[in-house]
C-alpha cells in the first residue's frame, strides 16, 4: 500500500513538474534563496538577533534560508499546490481514480504526498541556493553539509508538509475550495506566522524558537554586552546601520524539539486523511466544468417530446454598437451567483457614511477594496476556467471584449468604493480623490493582467493580498489607494491631474491595461508583431536601464548578484508580455526541456564553457600574457583544491540556468527570430549588437571598468557577438531555450570566473579579448556546420 | 466564398495534423468525414481563424483571412467540438452576452435569442443556469450561438454529439435549409450525419484529403467493389483477415459480411450498391482516390 501511494504521488508530481509553471516556481525559489542572504554590507536583512547577524557560514546561511523558506513557503506554497483535486476533477482523471479500489484515505494521502513533493522540490532548490549564496558571500567558504541541510529538514520540511496537507483539506470543503479558501489562508497564515514564532507555540510553531535561542547563547558568549539580544526578527526589514556579525556554528536540536516536529508531521498526515470522512471521490454532482461532452447536471421538469422543426430563424441581425450590452454582460458575469456579496457592500456603505474621514480612508476604503477580491480574480481568468475561449476565439472584436471586462472590474471598484469617494470629495481632499482614482484603475488592471497571464484567479489572489496588507500597514511605496494619512502633497493647479506621488500608479495602471486590453488575436499581423517588439524593447531596455541606474543610485554594487536580479529577468518579462500583446503565443518559444532527446546539446552547453576556459588560459600562456597562474585555482574556493573548486562551479551552473533564462528567453528565443527572418547570420549579428548595447550602461556604473572605455566596449561587443552566435545555434539545433540558458550560465560562472581567477592580475580589457578568440573559432565551426544544411529543429 | 489553399498545420515535434489540404467552400454543405485524429478539428479551427496554419492560405471572398480575420469572423458561425459555458448564466443571458460580443443590437438580439432558443428546443429551460444543463442541452446552446449572427459561413464540428436521435434529425433539417444560401462545413465521423444533407463530401485521414467529390462521384468510384456474402462462422475470420469488412451480422444461416474488394472475395458473394460508409472505409483504408480534382 505505501508503495502504491508513493507511485500515485510521484505520477501526480511528474504531471505538475512538467508544466511550465513549475519552472517559474523553482525560479522563484532561487530568487527567494538569494533574497534570504543579503549582501554583507546590505541594510536589508532577513534574520536579526539584536543588532547582530550571523557570519555566513554553512550553519547560519542554511538556518537563515530555512527560516525564510518556512515563512514564505507556508504562504506561497499553499497557493502553489492548491487545486490538486480540482485539476483531477476538471481533467476527468478524478473519475478514473474514483473507480479504482483505492481507499479514499489512500487517495487523499497520495494527493497530499504529491503536494509535499512539489514543495520539497522547492526546499531542495532553496538548499542548493543557500550553498551557492554562502560561497558567493565569501565570509566563510568552508562547507559543512550537515549544518547547512539540517535546518531544511527539521525546521522547513515539517511546516511545508503541514501546508501541503492544509491545502488539500481546504479543497475538500466546498466553501473553501475556491477563492474563499485562498483568502482565508492568508489571514490564517498571518496568525500562524506571528504566533508560530512564540516560544510556547503548539508543536513548536514554525520551529524558530530553539535555533534562535541557540544563536542568542552564542552571541552572548562572544559579546556579553550585546544590546537587544532578546530582540529577534524574521522577515525582510531595513536597518539604518548594517548589523554587526557574530559566529554561530549551528546547534543540535533537542529531543523535545525533534518530537514536536515529528508531531507536526503526524498532524499533517491526520489533516490529509481527515477529509476521507466527507470527500465524495470526484462524484459528478460535486461539480466540474459545464461542457457539452459531459454530464454537468440534471434539470427536472422539461418536456420529453421535442417540438416539431419550425424552420430556420428569420429575425434580421444588423450589427452595430453594442458596447453597453457587452459591458452589462461582463458586469453580470462578475456579479452573478454572489448573493452573499451585496450585504457586505451595503455594510461598507453604511460604515463609510458614519465613520470619521480618517477611519474611512484607513479602514473602510481598504475593506471596500478587499471585499471584491474574489470577483476581481475572475478578470482575465474566467473565460479560461469556464472554457469559453473555444467559442470566443472565433468572435470578432476581441479588444472590445477585453476592454468591457476591464471596465466591469473598474465598475466593481467604483461601486464598493463609492461612499469613500463621496466623503473625499465632500472634504475637498483632492489628493485623496486622485489616489482613489489610481486605486480604482490599478486593482482591476492588476487582476486582468495576472488573470490573463496565469489563466487562473489564484495568482491575483496570492499577489493582491500581501499588497493590500502592506498598504493597510502603511508601507507608502505600495499605497495604491492613498490610505496613508500622512502629509499630503499640495494639490497641483489642475485638480484633474494626479499629484506627482500618484503618477507612477496611473502609469502603472495604463501600462497594465494597455498590455492586457490588447488581446491575443489568433493570427498576428505585421502590425501586431511590431507592437510586440516595441513592448519588448520598452521593457527589456527601458525598465532594465532604469533598474541599473536605480541600483547604483541606491548605493548598491552592480557586481552584487542580488542587485543584478533586479534587471536580469526583464528581457524574459519583456518577451512574455510582447508575445501576449502581439498574439504570437508561445509555440516557437522553445520552453520545452527536451532533455531526453537533446541531451547531447545539453552536455555540449554544459561542457563547452569549461573547455573554452582552458583554451583561453592556454592561449594566454602561449601569447605570453603576464600573470597566468593555474595554481590560483586552489584559491577559487578556499579550503578546496583547484579541481574541487572547478567541480563545484560545474555543479552550480545547472542550478543557475533559470537565472540566465531571464536573458535568453528575451534575446535568443524572442528577439533573434524576429530580426531578419530566415537570415541566420544577420539576425545573429543584430541580436548580438542589441544584446551588447543592453550591457553598455554597466561599463559606466561600476560592473566592469575598462581603462579605455571605447576600446573596452568594442571588445565587449565582439564578445557578445560570438557568444550570441553560439547561443543562437545551440537553440536552433536543440529546439529548446534551456540549452542556451545553460551555456550562458556556464559562460558567466565558469569561463569568465576561471579565466579571471587564473589571470588575476590582468585588466578588464585583457580578460575581455582573450576569450573572444576561442569563442570565435567555435562560432565559425558551428556556423559552417549550420550552413551545410544540417536540420535545425524548430521549437 | 471560403478557400483553404494548401493548408498545413505542424505542431511541435514535427507532427502534422493537417497536411497540404485545399478546400473551396461555396453555397451548400460540405461534409468532412474522417476517423478520430484525422485532422478534421484542426482544419475546422484553421477555417474558423481560431488557429493559424503553418503554411498555406485562407481566403474569404478573396481576402486573406489569416492576416485579417475580422471580416471572416463577422460572417462566421462556429461550433467547436469541445467548449465551455459560463455556468452561472442562464441560456438566455449567455446567448445575449455572445450576441453583444458579435455586435448585435439589443432589440434584435432579444428577438434572435428567443427564436434560437425555440429552434433548439430550450425555451422552457432558458431561465435556468447553464451549470445545471446536460451535455446534450449544452450542445444545443452551442448550436444556437453559432447561428446568432445569421452567418454566411457556418462551421460545425461534431455538432450532433450528445444529441438524441430526434434532435439530430432536427439539426440535420436545419443544416439542410441553411445550406441553401450559405456555406456550411460539417465535420463528423458519423456517416449518416452527412449522407442525407451534404452536397459535397471530403474524407480525411492522417491530416490528408483522401477523397473529395459529390456523393454520386464517390459512390461511382467504389461501384463494383462492394460485396455481401454469408459464410459459416469458422470461415468468417479468414475473410475478415484478407479483406476490408464494413459490416458483420450473425444470422441463422451463418455470418453475413459486407466487404470491399476489387473482385468477388468468394464465389458466392453478390455485388451490392455501395453506400457512403463503403466510400469512407475504402478511402481511409486505400490510397487516395479523388474523382473530382481537389487541387
């Protein structure tokens, strides 16, 4: 029986792991891991004991990432693994399972186990990222695997297992199955997150208390006068003064602690099995999409004998402006079936009328714009969840429909926020009115964008709730509804113009609406493709350069990988948005892994950077470049011999592939095929130049410093050209963007790093031109082979 | 009116669901026959501008419908094989919503929706949420929405799936009447659905067109190749292994077989007049025979 459950769970896990969303989730885990280990001089911290943080050794790094993962995965992980049963219900697999002899308890436990496998894969990625971050921070490069991994096992995994079980349980309760369960979990999590850190929390809560107590003891042993030792915080916080550092080498969990974690696991198993009491095993009456091929329900009281055929309809159907009918239809779609909603609207209206103005802006308006969350989350998603796209894709005027859908969302915002708006107008609080307008536009825009992108309402629910919570708690940067009653900026001369502080929100709304109101026609024209390219460049260049400059102005170093993350994914984001805007879809995106059939190209992508590194070093030695020292590889990772350090780098490269996908999905997958179609050399040349141009600001912002900027940029451009040649050919030969992403990761983490280490005394110009020669040689060979007409695989 | 010229659709992994098909739709009903996986639905989706062909052209009144699909969509009624509905809306509300999406004015939409609901025999259920409808009722809602704008081109994919026999007869009668003054493309794997109403028939398999012509032309192509015979049960298996058997029936005298063969399969076999089912079987199991040039 246990083996059967594991096989069932693994099959479910495989199905989920093969979806593109899974890669996005794992990439998010890598991002989380990077965020959890801020730079050594950063003002942002995740874990703080008094005014101290631990030195980034294996124990502390592992614990910091594990604690952050516990907090974040218990929230985000719930939304990731939700809908396990819903998927089976919709696909019809549930009915097949229901007809097997498998007991309901076994079925539910297998589903919970599949949820655990998904979240455990995230924990595994986080553990790997913790190792990389420890080495990257460089405060302690001695790797202690047990100390690094133990926190993930004893602290994170039990909470993650419990989250997986709760996610499953909520799916079996009809009222919690949909958005209500998603909303409820956010507030439950708030309680769990706060209460779970208390010493007396049931089952040890989040498991924070004992490790932090150990840290306090270690800190006091090193500095008996350490201030604020009783203070502890877990979560992203800003410190005016960077924290001081203490040493913590881990701890041995007590037997009581371990028992409490085991009890948490048992609780999770019990919660997973409990629904067997009421779960009806996917019986059709419990719901499913209404579709003509299936039995959706029964309708009593209908005539048995059909009427005689009376001939075709005769009513003429002139077409014209039907915008109001369409808007009315969209509003009806949002509001239908929500009788429970109206009393809440009425109550909020009464509260908004009676409360003093500060209470209206601080409490009533936020409540009014929390109440419609489940309605807003249908925007962009409902046509997919109801399966109506099969009909609507053949209908004319899709833009009109999307605009009507967005306006329906704005109408809901206006309806629920009407009384606060009136109060603001009566108080002549024009900045507040402007903020209200921004919020009324922003929220439906965000919902429509996220619903359209994800085709489900869950993403908006998961994103909006923390945003709303942060706004309610007074984070001004995120105050999209002007609920902060701090000093208002004076009203500008024209009352119709928003105050400067609200302009970014209007712009954000406009951009969001414009990108999502432009739908995906099933046959993109040249104009649509051009529009896509414009959007791509606006995001890939505009947003990236702004981030680069912003990072520098914030005083961060662009060499810092965390700082680089702020713009590293923008080419991919630009491509994603551009594909949606232009309607080109993702058929040629190369997102399929194709690991089995293209393993040779994966191997080549992984090994070539290492071979190129050795070729470059050999070339440097042959040319008599001063300072070539292979022995410097022994210092690559302190404490490890050179060969071991290189091995670690090679092992890390695949883990970083998703990060470099952030560029390759934009440049190689999206842009190159759209420049000089069917002319490989020209498209590679153009893409390489554009890619180089994208990097140029970094040469003036401290990322790389050329003694002669013009020469350096020229050499740098050549480097990008030859790299893009290889990456494009890799993509075309394998049909998947992941080989190019892997090669790019190798170029940065192996080729550049090894050459830079061995030639430590050389300047940036030398380190740039040396690898160009072996890269160019390999590119020439690859191009010649391509021109001989070997088959390219189309993604 | 609507032309598909050398249209192909290639999916990832080089799978061709449609392979170089040319079709010209004018007034009348073209029945598209083929087994499951023949590419009928893929072809229908291309014709309905839901998906783009990998190669080839789609012309509507001489204009490129791939580059500019709006003109065709405005004149199109499309019923896909599989679709969903908004379960909280009633049939009347759902059709009114779709009428608005088609740009039909409110007053005309109300009358049209009522007429269509009566046509598909859903008037009495019109005020109930779609979430409670049976599969056949939802199929009828789908038929109704395809006729909202009185389309010049009607593309229906397996429209009678889930309908009871009387409803299927009603729908065939409707299609027959509609085909008098517009182009109708009907896809099905049920031969009887097209036998009585189609002016032209195309047989698809493996993404390719195997046969195309009027019913009379296709029947002539297999004339003299259809045989019926009754054999003892112990001989039936051998015949089935050597020849293409269309129908088998056990009788008191033995097993009655209807076979396709260029010559009498057994001396006792009698030649019979072919029907469309024989044409279908012959087409999907033999090299393409195209009595009327399709290209």
